[in-house]
């Protein structure tokens, strides 16, 4: 498989072969039921069939942690520095299967959530013979840094030669609590890991995979200085945050407010970024409802919530639709969510990603009806717009009996010329219509939109 790289001059991804590549996927874990068959090769056929199904639904990317330590039997190292043969074989097999089905992995070396909660058991704890005296020194302890580098070296040597590795998430949800309740260590810590991985891969392969560091996005509210590392660190290739908004996404009361918040969070992220650095939300979901309230959202509600968030993410300027943390029992996406991924993947071909220097236009695009929320991004030759009804909800979901609205849109900043406008039905994953529009002068372009019953996606592309 060709490796994924940055698109020159545009904030998206492409392969070494020059093909556009968009991360469409979700978070997974090696202990969850769809991948549990990998351990000791208990049911490789089931995992193979699952990955084949994902690929058929337009999924391109899975986010994994090298160990998932909610329990004590999936540590990659035990004791620290001794890599467990069963786990190494598991990862050998997973990379092989992903290569077979054309899927790629966004890989992060530690499950810092459960590692923090269950620190007393972790092999890196000094009480367990590990290098670190306490969890608040993960980013500060020199011995721990060497252990982290050793793990990354092992992973780069073992699996880094594979094109199935999309990128390294060098540290999952970096947090002040990991560095003595301070952000001062963040930049140097990221620099150390980034340089180490780049040097290792360059020595081994003559090239390097992309790198990011993820952040629990509410940390930005208390520590705005973190933006300098997450969004603008010179050694990182793209930015990732986790959209866990307490008022909307974490415990949704309806399917519209989480989408509106997602659109706002993408805009805020892009305002921090260099113009051509890609961004994606690499975790979101109803975490408070699931983890604290022990609720699993009703499937029809959750399907719509999922679909709305992914379209808000894409249309606002994110790369792909964001990556859901399932937060369901069991931890897996529903059939409706898989269909939504496939339906969004079908839309991606209308945009020339290699030449799309998007900026967020949520507030700049004007729509004739106040009943519609607008999510948009664009440049001088292309635009993506997603329109979502916010006036007709029934039990927190879109009202199927709502009379359609036929609005007009005004898009700013488009060059003079002829444009093809594609209207995409996100519920069915089909093209609802297309039309030619002439923009007589550079600047605002107004176009009439097809009737909107619940939502509608629009791609506007200048003919060349």
C-alpha cells in the first residue's frame, strides 16, 4: 500500500501514488468484540470478514491504541521493556488484514485514559517495576521518556514499513495532569517523540509517516496556550482534537445541537491552524450518557446524531466526518452508522481535494431561511455546504412530516466562471440533482437550492 502524505498546497491527504485519501472511520479497540478474535488467533475469520465489511462501506481509517488497558491482559509490555509475543502477533495480524482490505490505522502508543485510571496495575508504574513514580510525571520523567521512545522504536521497526499505517498519534489526549498539572512540558515532549520517530523511520525506510498529537478539546478552554502545540507545533503534520462538549455532544437531547456545536468547534480549530494544515476530530460521542449515566442511545436517534455530526464536520472544513468513539453496548457502530459512512464516502468524489484550499464559511454563507443551520467551507473555485433544519424536531429527531423549505444560498469569494452544483441526499446517499450555474463576476454567487425536508449537502465546483 502506498503511504499517506500531505497534499501539497491543500489541507487534506493523498497517497504517494497521487490519489486523494480521506479518513472515514471510527475508534476501535483490540478488546472489543469485533477485534477480540485476533488475540491468540481465536477467530481470525470473523475479524477478516468485519474488515471486509468496513471497506465495502467506504471506511478507510481505524483509530487504535497499541494497548487497551481497561483490563490487565492486553499490555503490550509486561514488564516494561518486554514485548509480549501474543500482543506482537495480534498486531502483525491486524496490519496484515488491513493491508489485505486497503484500510489504514491511526495509531497511538498508549491508552492514557485507562492507564491513568488503573495506574496502580500498569507495568510502567515504579511499584510494578516500571520507570515512573507517579502518573503526574509521565511527561516529565526521563526514564519514562526512554521507555516511550523504546515502544515507538519497536512499533516503527515492526509495523512502520506498512502503508496500512496512516499516521502516528504520538500521545493520546495530552493533558496538564500528565505533566505536573502544567502545560510547560508539552512542546519539548512532543518535539522529543516526533524527532525520535522521524529519525527512526528515516533510517529504516527513507521516509516518514505523518504525525499528530490529540487533545481532549475542553482543555483548550482552561489552557489556551495548548493551541500552540496542538495546532501549530512545527514538527506535527496535522491537528486532531476530541469533540467532547458537555452541553451537547456528551449527552445529546436532540440531533441538531451536537451538529451545530461540531460545526463551531471545527471553525475554532481552523482559526488556530496554518492555512494548509489538515484537521480532524479523532474522537467524539455521547460519553457522559454512556459512561456516567449508563445509557445507550436509542438506535434511530443515535444514527441521526452520528450522521449529523459527520456532515457538520466535513462541511465545516474537517478532513472526513470525524471519528466516533462508539459508546454503545457493545462498543460498535450500528448498521445505520455504517450506511452513513458509505453515503458520505459517495459524496467525496465531487470535490477536487488536491486543489481545495478551504476556509470555514459557516458564518459567511447566507441562506434565505432562518430555519436552516449552515455548515460550509470553500475557496475561490469550490465549496461544500450542508443545510440542516433546526425548526422541526419531534422527540429530539428530525420531523419526517415537516414541509420542505426551498431556500436560496449566497456563497462568497467564488471566481467568475461556470460551476456545476451537486445536491446530495445524505439520508439515501444518492445524487438528488445537479445544475449548471454561471457566476458572472468574482465575488458572491447566489443559487437556488432543491427543497430541504431535513438536510441537504451541496458541492459547488468550478468547471475547468
